[in-house]
C-alpha cells in the first residue's frame, strides 16, 4: 500500500478520453471534437484512499502501429514504460472500430481496463452491452462511463486500484487467433526470437512476432537477428501466396473478426443505428455548392460576434485602467514626477492594460472556435477544405492546424503532428502564422474602429482574415511546387457525429485559452512592457538640450503677458521636448535606423518602434503604441484615447498597411521557437521568419504605393 | 439495408470489382482489396477499412473527397485514396 500507480489513458480520437482525464485529475486541458487534438503526453495526479495515482493521457490513436508520431508515442509508452494499468477509453456508440485499439492493447499484455464511455449515447441509439462477456473476451474489467457527466469515475478508480494491486494480475488471457497459416508463421518467428531473451522478456515473443509480420518498422529496428529478418521475408511471401494478401492485411482482418465475434455475442441492438441527422446536415454543410459559402458565413459570424459583443466590456476595462492610472498618479504630488511614476503609469498600467482590454474579444473568439470544435463542425471544415487544399498540394487535414492558428500559432504548429507526411507537415507549419492569430486581434481591434466607419468594422476584420488565408494558400502552393515537390498523402479522416456542445465544455475551453492569454499578459507582456518603457525613456535628453527647452520656457514666461497664449506656447515647447527625448531614446534610434525600410510602407519611426515590440509578442504592438504616444503627449493634459492619437497621425491607408504588415510579417518569438522544435531545425524556423517578413514588406509597399497613386484612403 | 443489397445483386455487372470512388452515394459495397503501399493499408485498417468489410457510401461529390460509413462511424476519404480501395 502507499505505492504510486501509473495509469495510461489510451483511446481513439473523439472517444472522450481527455474529458475523462480532466474528470479524474481535475486538470484543465483542451478537448476538441476533431481527431488529433491531444498531441502531447499530459499527466495528472490523484489521491485515493492514501494511494497516489498518476494518470498519463496518451495521444488519441486508432491503432498501435508505427505510422504516425502519435501512435508511436502511445505505443512506446505502453510497451517501454510499462504502466501499471492501461485504461482504454472506448466510444461505446462506435464500438467495433474502437475495440480495434483494445485488441491491440490486449496483445501487449498490459493490465487493461475498458471504459465504455458515452454509454448514454450508446443506450440512446439502442445498444445493450453484456459487460461480463466483454470482460471475458478481453480479459479486462469493463466500466461504464459517461465522461461529460462524470459518471462512472469512482468505479473506474476502484477498478484501477484492484487491477494494480498485487495478486490482481489476471494472468494469461485469450488472444486473437490469426488462422492456421499465420499462427504457423508466428510460431516460427517466436522460436527464432527466443535467441534474444532480453528482447522477448521485455516485449513478449508473440507480440513481437505479430508486430514483425505487420511490417512494423520500429519493432524491426529492435530486432537484430538476421535469421528473423530472413524468415520474415519468407513468411510474407508464403502468406501472400496462400491467402493473396499481405500478412498485415490478414492480421487486421482477423482482429476485426475477433471483434465482430465478441460484439455478436455481447451486444444487442434494439434499434437500427443510423447517423440520419448527422448525414442530413452533412449533405448540406459539405455539399459542393454550399460547403464553402456556409464555411465563410460561419467565419463571418464569428468575427461579427467578436466585434459587436466585445465592445461594451472593453469600455468597462478601459475605464478601470484609466481609473487605476489616475489614482496611482495622485500618489505623487504635482511637480515631483519621478521615473517610478512614469514606469508604473506609462509602462506597467498602460502596457498591461492595453493588452487586457482585448480580453473580451479574445474570449469571444475562443468561445466561437470552441463551439465549432465541440459541435463537430471543425472536422467538416477540414473536409470542405480538402478540395481546395488538394489543389494547392496540401492535405485536407492541414486545415485543422490552420484553423487552430486563428487562436494561436503555437498549438497550431504543434497540431501539424497529425500530418503523416513530412512535406505536408513542413509546408503547413511554415504557412500557419499567416492565419491571423488571437494576439493580432488587438491590433485590428485598436485600428479598425479608429479609421473605418462603424458599418465597416466587421467587414474590414473579415477582409484581413481572408487576406491571411489567401496568402497562406498561395504560399503553400509556391512552396509545394518548389522546395517541397512530391505527391501528397491521400485523405482519410473520421467524421465525428454532430454533438450539441455542452455549456460547461465550451466555457472550459474558452477559459483555458483566455487564461493562457492573461498569463501571457501577466508575465511576458509585463516584462516586455517594462523593457520597452525603458527603451523609450532612456538615455533621456542631454543636459544642455533640457536646459535649452527650459530657457525657452522661461523666455515665454517673461515675455508673453496674455495667459492664454502663454499656456499654449509652453505646452507646445513641452511637447517638442518629449518628442525630442523620445527620438533620442534607444527605441527611437532603432526606429530611425529602420526608417529607410519603413518609409516605402508609409510607416514612421514610431510604428517601427512598436513593430520591434510585436516581434516579442504580437499584442505588444498595441501596448507599445500606447507607450510611444503617452510619452509624446502633454504631461498635464487629460490623456486622450490612443485611437484619437492614431487618427490624428495616420491616414486610413497607413492604418490598413499597419494591419497588413502585422498580419504577414515575422511571427512572434514563441512561434519561431516552436517551429524550430517541431521541424527539428533552425533552418526552417529562420526560413519562416525571413520569408514572411520579406513577403510582408513587399506586399505592404505595393499596397501603400498603389493606394497613394490612386488616392485611396489618404 | 437488405433490400438494397438484394437489388444490387440483380443488376448485371454490378458484382464485378471496381474502385470505391466509382460507387454512387447510397450504395452498399464490400471491400475486396486495398491497392496501396503498406503504410496506407495500415492506416485504412485502423479506421476499419479492411477486406471483407461492408461500406456504405454516404456522400460522393464529383471530384471531391467523399464520406463512407464503416463499422458505425463516418470516414472521409480523399479521391486518391478511394480510387485505391477495390470493392464489389
């Protein structure tokens, strides 16, 4: 007693595995309704009756072969790390397909528990299960669960403890009979493998033999014996000669045979299973004519809601930070302005406030994406997009990372793992940053209402997103026909049935992502705000220049007698002084140094300074503009909102160019880092960085120059 | 279901094998072979697409990918993939 139990959660995509993981551990983590959302190994602890249980959430897989990174991760964890218990989460409304994984788990001989999840849905569809029979067939306890209602969790934990406790080992169970011919070959390979006791002790000779006959490259690498390799080639051609199929196909068929045998005995179906409603929706939603318009319509709706519903709470947050700044400012008596005050009000409160203001927008966007994911529409979107994706040489599945990219490029790039082909993966990874991420939303949310009439707000936002999508398409096409030539992998993907998203689920997903954004605001952005504040404050004006401004003020003070004119003149001198000090600051100098590059795009050095911040994290652009402009404003005047400042300084054309440049240019540092990690080379990360920045520059220059030439938006 | 496959049997030439991509929506067919490399076979097998398995074609849009029902779940296939699955 008291020892730690390691439990691995395995299961198909869409089986509700992650929901159960969350139920068991209380961990907060994303659940989606399309395949492949869990790509990383997640862990969580729970204590039960003084025993510590460690749950490891394996990636969702259909099988335990070595074809995709996820399957390999899941399998290697099970066979190499040997957890005390493996719980296979099974979508019991989709039993046969889900049991395919269960059969393979059974063959690894790990202590297994089957969780028949979504048992309410299965019952609604008229299935009745004889759990005891299933338990005998698979030599594993079976527990009925309803993940999203939290039913069956207690029983599951009790079973885990029972299976993990000593003496709970059920011993040799039944195994799939692969038919005389194959069994003969399995026997031959097993006896050859016995020369390598270390290997067979670890993995089991039969499992190895079956895997080898399945032509599993990963297992084959483990086996060094030439005799075994030679036998394999012979076995394969022997089987093919007799059965007319590769051993691999025969093995899969026999496993399904085993499953249908089990199901015939242990499942009673009272109603014909039909996906009628789902199919009817699909015949409209995925149709050739309506598919893309409906998809674009949904996207438009998402952005419309993000904008209109987000407006009032944004006002409240803005008001709060202004109140906070004013109240903190009062702590310093008039005339004793110190660096600390400037740091607190302009740097920290201004910087972080400018980012938190966009939380309502971000939350609404994530809310909408969560609904699309949880309802099952996202998988259809990938399907609809496959036509288009195929034409540009990508896989329909590439669209899922690209959709996630609307939230954040980092998980999107990680989600490219679901693509089996490395070429598809790299191309998708490289173009994902063009899908306008949530962090870029604050930039648009700041600029659009400042420069465009109310009625144009939502269409404008939509246009920006569509430009991103089109650019991604074009870039992918170019990459695919130059650097990444070659056939793309055929498309296979499961379509989960449509489900009504639960309020709890959607809110959880929204909050998880929103929280990440807030955490970013609280840590990275806070740090960057301070650094940027320092960059804009130091080194400060040289003493003699300050003196010159002071003297000018003195002169005005003594010469001008009219109070009104005096105030005005002094204000303009002070303004010139802050302007000069900003230009002289480190950020100003960098901005100035960049001016030859910025000018053709219509940007001044202030925007250049903000763009430097945007590389650290896109949303910092807003915070930085806030700092740049609050530094440049008259000290004792009521601070006018940033939008008025921008409107006074830039034309709508420049505003559009800012958005365009931010959309396309250098992805943030986190994106570069994750691209480096996922592509396993700095080369691709730097290629992404430089390629996107050059493309952004060319595009923005073209748009700005053309706009100026034709007099649009000046 | 049964009546549909009965009717199919009576149509001459229907029993001959053809690629899945040539099957109209609403028809039920049986997989006889998968004409592809090992990797794809394995992936298809994991999704339940192995020889001997009945498949209902749910949607077959021209030139696009399409949806089949197999073992109680919906699977979308690209046209290239569907062309490699031989059915009767």
